[in-house]
C-alpha cells in the first residue's frame, strides 16, 4: 500500500531525521510534503534523489495526505493536528500536546503496539527520555514487576532542537577561545557545564521533563502504580540521552538473570562487560537504532533490585524512528 505523507517541522532536528529514516526503511510512499515556518521557504531537502521544497502551513494544506508527522512543538500540534485529521490524515505527533489524552494512544511499538489496533486518528509519540527508559526497563517490568524507578538523565543538547545543538557548538568554541558567550536557546551557557532543569519548574520543584517520565511511563506500561522519581539534566553532548536507573522490583532479580532478560528484549543491545571496560556511551550510540544497556548491578538501596545505565539516540528511537515504527504498525 503506497501512502502520501507529510512532515511538519521538516527543517528541525527530529524532522530531518524522520525524512532520512523513511528513506532508509523504504517506507512505502508516493508523495512526501515538507512543512516548516515561513522563514524556511526556499529551503529544500532531498528524498529518494528528489529535491523537495518546504511549504507553509495553511488552510487545507493536509488535503490528500494519509499520514502527517508533527514535529514542530506543542502549540502548532494543538492547532494543526485536528485540522490534519479533519482533512483525512492520521496524525503521529512528537509533541507533548496529546500524550496524556485518554483517547490518544501513547506508543512504544515494541511494548504497547496493541493500543493501535483500533486504528486511531491521532497517535502520540512519547517523550524522548521516556522512550529510552521504557525500552531499558519494560522487559524487566513484564517479568518481575517494577515498583519504583529512580532515574537520573544526561540529555543531549539536540534534545532541545536544532538551534540548541548549534548553540552547544558555538558555546564550546567560545569557551575554548576564552571568549564570553551569551546563551539564547538554552537557559544558561552549556559549554563544559550541566543544566539541571529541562522544561519548566512545577510547584513541587520537579520539572516538566521529570513529570513526563513519570506520567508517560505509567500510561505506556499500563502501570498507574509505578513511581518514577527523575532528575533530568542537560549535558554538553551533541546527541543521545543517557540515564542511570535504580529499580525497586516486586520479585528479586540477579545480575545474570537481568542480562538474560535484557539480551532478548526487542530493540535493546546489551553492552555490559566490566572486564572489557564495555558499557554504553553516547559517542558510540549516535546515529544507531538500538537502546544500549550496561553497568547492571544489584541495588544497594532496594533489596533484590537493580541499577542500570542506558543510552539511546533520542533523535532516532527517542523520536523519529519510534514515529516511523508507529506508522509501519498502522500499515
Ligand atoms: N529533539 C529531540 O530530541 C526531540 C525528541 C522527542 C520529541 N521532540 C519534540 O519534537 C518536536 C520538534 O523538536 P525538534 O527538536 O525537531 O525542534 P527544532 O529542531 O527546533 O525544529 C522545529 C521545527 O518546527 C518548525 N516550525 C517552527 N515554527 C513553525 C511554523 N510556524 N510553521 C511550521 N513549522 C514551524 C521549524 O521550522 P523552521 O526551521 O522554519 O523554524 C522546525 O522545522 C518538539 O515538539 C519536541 O518536543 C524532540
């Protein structure tokens, strides 16, 4: 079955990745339309050897599309996703706009593809850190039951978009040259620094990103009782989110059993060999699809629990790849 596709936010960090992944995976499509802001009119991108021009959003711009990928932020999704659906497309949304809507499935296809069975018109792609964490823990949860997760994330600059990635490079160059630098995209200068706030602070001191890791994980794994206490940190890495995860389990698990369960989990790569100094690193995972897990240890805080280190490319599995996998499932 051939399809007509649209990508809203095609010049962005996720949008560019989406176009590349559709080509790589030979997604069946006869037309691709790319949308960006008015500032990008005149820009082009190449798909299957053809140069495609950026278009602006406007009345009836989705007419004739089967699938519209949204990757341009929550505000635009709230305005344009309903229009895309009205004009006949299925919307796969990368923003947080619809993720907690009970009518909208929030999908990591390896773990809850069954929520797509009713052929929904809107599907939400989860938050990037949430996807990577779910990929790392779901096999353990299904087998042993996870009661609590203590998560600390180390999130790449590109997680805040193309302009944040460019700011990391500019800030690093300025720092090395001993020049002053004023951050415009991120909240503070990221060069050789860590920023322990991603998204807004809430009244309880947790940030929006930390709330997403709790609420979205509960929804994806259909586990409303699970506790997730996260501290999310932006780090001066170009791409790939990394995280330390401490798990309180309902049934105790040894390290060898955890390795066995994780080595057969879909989309996961076990890189856990202390004797070879092997553990996941963002520099190795960038541009790859699998989420890697290593540093598997028995927890010293939770009896019978585990501690893991997970790394995944948040522009691929944390965003664009997951969205394309959803579209493949819907086919
Ligand atoms: N980056 C990640 O790792 C990641 C992971 C998961 C989810 N997400 C989500 O994915 C979405 C996109 O993130 P991103 O990182 O790709 O952001 P980005 O690099 O800043 O890209 C934003 C895109 O939106 C477009 N846009 C802005 N205003 C527009 C308008 N008025 N009309 C049409 N297009 C407009 C931009 O076009 P111009 O270039 O013309 O401005 C650009 O293509 C966000 O909702 C984000 O939360 C991001």
